[in-house]
């Protein structure tokens, strides 16, 4: 559960920074590695958890 909360926090921080960069029109930093990692953390975590739930459901 802690990992999910950390992933959500990183994702929300990335969304906030993305909106700030849109407001400042700083397009070069918008596609930096930091932004890609922070915006990709939660969706990747969600896909992993969904996959694990399906695999465990098939085992039962």
C-alpha cells in the first residue's frame, strides 16, 4: 500500500509540474526524463497491480 501511495504522490507532483511548465511555456523541460518518469510512475504501477490481480485470480 505504501508503494501505491508513493507512486500516486510522484504522479501528482508530475502533473503539477507539467501544468506549471505549460503555464510558463517552457517546452524544452516538458519532455525531460524527470517528467516522463514522474508521469509514467502511476500508470505503470496500475498496470502491474492489475496484471498481478488477474494472475492471482486465475490461480484460485
